[in-house]
C-alpha cells in the first residue's frame, strides 16, 4: 500500500501509462490546437458567467427560494464548476499532461467527474421534486427547507466520493493491463461503474417523468394547470439536452471498456466527445432564462442596471416601481390551489 501511494508523486508515471495505452502521443502545440484551446476557454468563461448570473438571481430574490428553483440553482452551481474544471483541464492538457504527477492528474480528471456527478444528482433531485409536487400532491413547507438543503449537501458528498475514488486507490497504477485508453490512469472497471451508475440514475429520472406525465394527463384541470405544464416542459428540456450532450461521451467510455488496448482508434478522439458534452453546461442557463420570464428579467438585471431604470420609470408613471412577489411553494403554485389570478401575480410567475 505504501508503494502504491508513493507512485502518486512520481513524475514519470503519467507518461508510462500514456505510452502504454496510446499508439502515438499527440502533444505538439500546433496553431489549430492553440486556436481550439482558446475557443474552448472562451466558451467555458461564458459557462461560468451564465451560471453565475443564474445563481445570483436565485439567491438574491426570495421569489426563487422554492424547492424547484433551489434545485435549479444547485444544477447551475455544478455547471459553473464544470466550466472551471474544463478550463483547468484545457490548460493542463497537451504537452503539460506528461509533466503531471499522478496526484495532479487525478485532481484534473476527478474535478470533471465530481461536477458531472453533481449534475446527474441535481437532475435526480429535480425529478423527485416534480414527482412529489405533482404525483404525490404534497406541499414543501418551510419546515422542509432543511431537508432540501440536506439533499443538496448529500448529492455533493456522494459526488465527491465518486470523483475521489481513483485518488483513494481505485486506479490502475501498477496494473497497466487494467487501464482505460481514454483516461490512462483510471481503471476500466471504475469507468464502467461510474457510467453504469449515471445511466441507471438517468433511466430512473426518465421513468419518473413518464410517471408524472401520466398523472398530469389523467388529472383534473387544477393539477394540470398551464404553470405546471410549462415548468414540467422546462425541466424535461433540461433533461433531454443533458442526455443528448452526454450520450456520445458515455458511449465512448463504454466502448473504452469493451476494447482491448490500442484496438479502437476512435478512442484517441474522445476529447471531441467531452468537448461536445460541455455544451450542456452552456445551454442550461439559456433554457432557464428563455423559458421563465421572471428569471430572465432577474438574470439580466445586473447587466442592464434594471432596478434603477425600473425605479425611474415607476416615478414617471406615478406608480411604484415593479416589485417581484414572493413565490409560493412549488406544489401549491403549480397545482393552482389558492392562487390569485390578478394580472400582477400572473406576470410575476410566467413560464413562457
């Protein structure tokens, strides 16, 4: 065990594993590679900014402190960290890779796995919340806010454990024949385990949404209200985009497990699949803001100095500035129970 962990600081281990799993080491800094790296970093900076604006909007306005928006905020946090992790991954790739020690390599790749895990568990939490709010017809009261925070904390704890398993010992150091081609220091069985867990969770989420849609279609009008359907459509779009973006990457990892070493050349192009998967973190904030008028208004507020403009306009009209109303609990809001129908309320809770 001591010899295993002593290899974590070896400066030659990473190159040894890459030499074993890859036919050629493409580490030359070409103009096209430099341009691609710059484009990826710019996109990742956009991911960070977008999701940061969503987090600011959710945190600063009590209107978005319901279960649904808290879980969406958690998903935005994981997307933000995914952008940061991919920036670090890009800067530490290419020629820099072979100069890393195993512990540095595990930190580089583990951060990406942690944020991916957090995204999957956030999607699961959102699906459970929708199922509780619609299918089970229960109300999230203030006494349950602690449970929501505990659920979010548990999802991050599990993500840290899953992403940290290789650095804790589940890797292929000293066992080259067990190494992944795409991730040369990861054991193939670990990669298969993680992809299997994520796939099972995603299938469970799809089953939950099928169940929710069945309940909505067979429910009375007060359950299947327009706000319920709009919010349900939004989170379904988020799930669909996640699956579309990550399915190629999951497929390449499954192929990696099945292929003997150096027998599947497509595995050497895996970075394109992971770059495509990162678009998911770029698209999620766009989906939130395009689908929710109020969230879009709140997200754009820091960029447009909206409060000052609204206040001036309000005084000109002789009326108070526009004020956002507190959001009711997700269950009572989307089920349409005791919801006022005044134009002010409908405007401040519109999913478009």
